C-alpha cells in the first residue's frame, strides 16, 4: 500500500467521522418532520384556507387582516415582507437565534437532538482519529526512510 492510498483512506474515514454530528443535519431533520402549518397552529394561530394556501394575521407587524401566506414549507407576509421557513418563523416570533429556535421546535414537538455530551464525544473521536492518523503517517514516513537507507546499504555492500 503506497502513501497516497493510505492518505486517501484516512481522508475518507475523517470525512465520515466529521459528519457524525453536524448542526445542519439537525436543521434538515427538524424541517422535514415539522411542517410550518403544524408549528403555526401549535403556537396559537388559526390559519384560514384561501384557495390553495393558508393565511394568518401577521404577528410581525400591526395587521388587521390576514396577510401572512403559508405555503408548503415557507411563509410570506404581503404587508411587512417577512418570509422564511419554520425555523425562521419560530426564531422571529419568539425572538430567538436559529439554533435556539431549532431546539425549541425539537422540544415542543418531542424530537430528540444530540445533546452536548454527544457533540463533545464526536469532537473527541475526531481529535483521537487525527492524532492516530498523524502517528501512522509519521511512522510510515520513518519506516520508508529506514528501508530506503537499508536497501542502499545492501546495494553498496553487494558491489
């Protein structure tokens, strides 16, 4: 096995380890399991169906008539131009960061997300893997150096 093959193999394993915890996966997971309409109803709004879309009175500005349209996975207010997905809605409505909104949605809908311990364990695994990879690379390089020297000595003594 040559050095390039080993490095490619190690890079592939590192990529697999690196994705064991990825916050964007949590965002995708929550958005795929909670519809915007479900969240809006859970937080006390009464959507009214008009045509193929639902509408509510916009909570982001002084609104008297329903102007916030709810599409399949996004919303748009025709009054204040607010728009986004379920996480954006919860973030804006409760004045939270997107990460906090993600956690709130997960908690309110009973979706389990990795906790801090799992995140830390994932980072620890990656660090251990990187240390092991470095050790193997150095060992391989040293072995190759010694073997080259050994072969040179044998060639010299056989002349």
